[in-house]
C-alpha cells in the first residue's frame, strides 16, 4: 500500500510539473521546456530521454517491466513525459517527432489502462486527445 501511495503522489507531482512545462511551450520557451523535461526523465526514471527513445515502440512495456524492473507507475510517468514531448515537438513544427512521441505515449497509456483496471476519466481524456493529435498529424 505504501508503494502505491508513493507512486500516486509522484504522478500527481508530475502533473503539476508537466503543466508548468506546457506553459513554457505555450510561451515559446522551447529550450527551457526541453531542459525541464530532461530533468524530469532523470529525476523520476533515473535515465535520460535518449534511453527511452532508443527502445523500439513495440518493445517498450516488455523491456521496461521485465528487463529494467520498472512498474506500471513508472510507465505512467513515461507516458506523461512522452505526451509532453509530443506537444513540444508539435509546437516546434516537428510533426514526425510529435507523431512518434504521441504513439509511444498512447501505447503506454493504453497498457496502463488495461493493467490498472481502475477507471480514470482523466486517462481516457488524455488518450482521446492523443488519438486526435495522431489523426490530425497523420492526415497532413
């Protein structure tokens, strides 16, 4: 129970930090947003963003859960970070990058949704927003 409470607090804290990063993106402060995102990767997952980016999308969950001993809470953090990366790429005009991060984020959120088996309207809304971003970028 203690570990679950810790993970929930970590995810709540991450939400506040991501909101701040999204604010920087809206202001056009891309360099600072990138720096803060990189700090979050290392601070919360103990690896830099390149480590996660280099894992093939279809191997993300298996590799992280079984080879690197991550748990579903870590995957949710990573899904949030990938979603923020997608927003940053889109704001910078990097549609292929945004599409890649969006797909990775959605894959993780869908995995988490099926594993947790706990209804979360917030997660469902995020997944729908990501699907819409993918549809929009993919049709351009």
